[in-house]
C-alpha cells in the first residue's frame, strides 16, 4: 500500500503522517494535470494475487535468504483429486445389503503366495508403511509394532535398517531393501517376514532418502555406517541393478539367500503405474506397492513433493489394469498407499481393485503427530498444529519424528500403540459398514460398479461414471 | 573336497547345500563345476567354508557373503560379493560393474580389472584390484579401503564419505568432493597389509591416497555448484 496514495499530487495541507488509505480524501485533486471535481474517491479493496499468494511470496523470500531449497516432511499438501471425489452407491432395489454384525464381512488378506513358501496372513487389509528408525524415534517404531500386532497386520522398516525393538514388537515385519542399503545384512533379511524392494516412493518418485545432521545421532550413525551429524542423502538408484531385467536377477538372489520363503514386494512411487506394475510382475514380484503423491516422506525438497508424481487416485486403475491384462489380479497382490485416511478410503481403494492399503502419515497422526495439544510448542517453532512439517529438524513436540531423548520420551509406546490399533480397528469397521451396504461379504468383493464420481477428473482417473450418468470420461461417449 | 555341479544339481540345491553346510561335519572344501555364468551362485553363505567356482560366474556371485572364502576361477558378473559382511572373495579374472557394492566387511580381491562403480557405497569392505577400475568407482563410499593397482576411470570417489582409496596408476578424473590426500607412514602400513592379504606385490610408495574433502557434509550454499 503506498504511503502517499497520490504520488502525482503535491501536498498542500501540510498535515503530518499518511492519510488513511481506505478513507476517501475530501478535497479537490489534481491528477496528471487534470482536476477531479468529485472528492469522494473510494479505494479498491486490497487484493492478493492468486499467482503470487502469501505462501508463494514467503517461499521466494525464504529462498532469497538461504540459497537452498525448502526441505520438509509429509506428502503433497495441495488439493488433489482423491477418494473424497468418489462415492459408494450402496443398496437399492437391485442390490441388497448385508446385516451389520450378523452377516459376516471378511477383512483378511494373504500377501505373497505367488512364489513364497510363507506368505503373510493379515487380519485386516491395512498395513503400516515403511518409515525409518532415524526419521522416527525408537519409541515411535515400537508403538507402530505394538499397534500393528494388536490389529493383526504388518509394519515395515525404513531407510535405517531393522532395529531389534521393531523386530521384537512387530509380529509381521516387512524389511525394506533400499538404494542406500543402510544396515542391510543377510541375518536381518532372514529374520524378516517379507522383503520390500524399494524402487521409489510417492512423495519423490526418483529421489532417495534424506536425513539431516540433527537426527544423525550416535545410534543412527552407527546403524548407517555414517559420520555423526552430517546431512545424509541416500542414493536414488540401487547400486547394483537398474532396469527390470536386472531387478529380476536381484530378486532371484534375494530369494536364494532367504530360501524362497519370504514374499518379495516391489514398491514404486506413482509415475507410470501401468508399466511399472507390468514390469514388476515380469521381474517376479509377489506383491506390488504403489504409492501416490499424497504419500509422506520424512524429508525431501518441497518442490519434489508438490510437483512430481501422480495422485493416488490416478495410480490404482492403471496398476489393476496391468494385473488384469497379465491375468495376475489377485495372484500378485496390489497394495495402495498415499493419503489413506479412513475406512472410506480403504473401501474405495479396494473397490478399484487393490488387495490392501498402507498408511504412514495417518498412523503418525493417530499416535499424536500434529496434535493441537502441543499448539504452544508448534507456535514457538513458527507453525501451528496440522501444518507442522519440519520433521527433518527433529524438534517434534509429539516425540515421534525426533531423536532428542527428552522429546522422544513423551511418546509412551504402549499408549501410542493402543491408539494406533484403535484407529486401525475403526478404519476396518468403517470399510465393513460400506461393504455390507453394498451387499459384499468380503472387502475384496467391493467392485468399481459400487462407485460413482463427483467430478469429471475423478471419474476419468478412477474409471467410474460421473454420478447420475453412465459417462466415464475418455472411455464412454457422452 | 566336495563336488557340486550346477548343470546337474541346479542353483537351489547348490546354494541350499552350501548355506546349510557345517564345515566340521560336511568338510570345508567345496568345488562348484559348470557355473555357466549363472547368477547368485554361492550367495548367502554363513560358515567358514572354502568354495571354488570353477569358471565364470554371473551376477551377484557370493552375494551377502559371511565368513566363507570364495574363489571364482574366471570372470565375475555384476555385483560380485555385493553386501559382503565378512570372509573373502577372490576373482582371478575380471569383474563386472558394482563389484563389492555396499559391502560391510571382509576382503574382495580382483586380480584382473573391475568395471564401473567398483566399491560403490562401500560400508566397511576392503577391496584390492590388481588391474584398473572403471568410472564412478568408490561412488558414495562410506567406510573401508579400496586399493587400485592400475588406473581409475572418471569421477573416482564421487560423493565419498570416509572410505580411503589408494591408486597407483592414472586417475582419469575425480568425482565431487574427492581429493588427493597425503600418504603418511600410517597409510603406507595399512596399504602394505591390504596388499599382503590380497597376495599382491607392489611398492606402497607408488600409490597415492584419495578421500573426502568433507565440503558436502552439511549444506553450504557456496558449494551449490558441486551438486
């Protein structure tokens, strides 16, 4: 706002200070040589730019000040077509529902029976996604194990390797095989219940892990064979294989080392889900995990999170289509992750053809991440509950994404584990409620025909008709 | 000497036999005939066995080796001794890419040449190469030693952490944050031990030492050009 709203006018009155910019001046004015007779000249309402909005401008200032890109945790925060743009149709004259409680609605899922002699049997189709010890505190990893156990599902290690606590507390543990290979060893490989070869993740398809110096304490450094306190960046490609043909050979090696017992998952960030799924099947995967851009990370460049990837909704259809084209749907299982928040999301992902879903961010929130209880502390960190994402700095008031002992102590693993299992229970019950309403006696029986879309984008991405029409954009004529 | 034949026994039977072999009862010496360049031969071993692969091996031979002493009498494919934890792997011929990748311990000896990315992401393994190594060798090498009696290709030691590289021949170019460092008596002693363990004769005075400049450990905008 200009302090002198009339730069072309010389001051006559001699009054001190700027006039109120919103108050019309009450004298004749000469502007650009013309005299304006009407004294009441209203101001326009101050208008922020949609292009250069407050956030964008603050980011430009931050960049100008530091000379480095913005790094943060979490997944894509911008609005995206998502499961909320889909609805279930429920029962009608032509579809009858099942009774709640009395008529069974199964939720179990078997993962990895294609090649492995010991597939995973889960009670619920919701798993806990890979999150590293290092990005999370030891207490948080323990809590995840306790919660998953109580709910009858699995947890997943992350970029830091397998901790003894997690193996002890998690009955079913998926061991990630990442480009960094931090802490990788055949003993842990054999202790795992499944192996997840990570090609990428939704938050950064094409990026490696990142852990800033603040969180590389003695224990983390020792597990990763790194000097303490450095800013660690994991490789973005595997060191000893690149394409799908070499991946097939690498999977053979992993199976040979583990006696062909363990299911091998392949995890990809959403990018080219049709081809990635087909290639993963070809490479010999038992399970495929596809992670959309809403999927979280502990730390990466904001530009990567927001501008690279695919919405989760856009990943499922192509992945399922690839499985169906190869006659592998239900033989190779599909796990979908990236912004799964409630039982409706679970049900919708499964209706579109997923065998299971995975949660990361939601699990942390259930355990207390970004809880308004700590609002004062978030304010001191320059943020507010719900928006706190500077996880890479490791000052988490909830004690989850930190390595500081005083903060990490705030998380009671038993209580947090109970909260997680409660949340998983609610998601399962919600999904069952929806499935019964659609007349399905197992979550796997949910189908695309149970769905409709509220927007043209969601209809096109999910391959279901726009509500009240039979139109699937791009597939059926108008 | 126990004999195994990949042609008749198949990969699963050979690996399973070796992975379960107890040296005291089954004997420590094993010979694998007809490797035929197959992949994942003798991977995942975990006993003080002495295994000879009589011919060329494919990818990931002796992958994740623990305690065993594996000799490949021929060439080795991609990722020989990848992620080795302990023990020893010797290649009498040449090795393909990513030899000793992410190795945590043990000793990898390549009598011939190694290809690109030799010692990539090494985490404690020691590697001794009688010949030359290809480009991007020692990439993101964290811990351990690599001795190169011949030449090194482009971008040696790019993004290296605390691993130490010794090169006797020509270095085509150095990678980001990798610099030449002075050779002290301590380094000469370490180098002499590595060469002795590898059974190679070479004057330690003919080697130069390379390691991390440590400028990329914590971000500094003035080093942004290195990224």
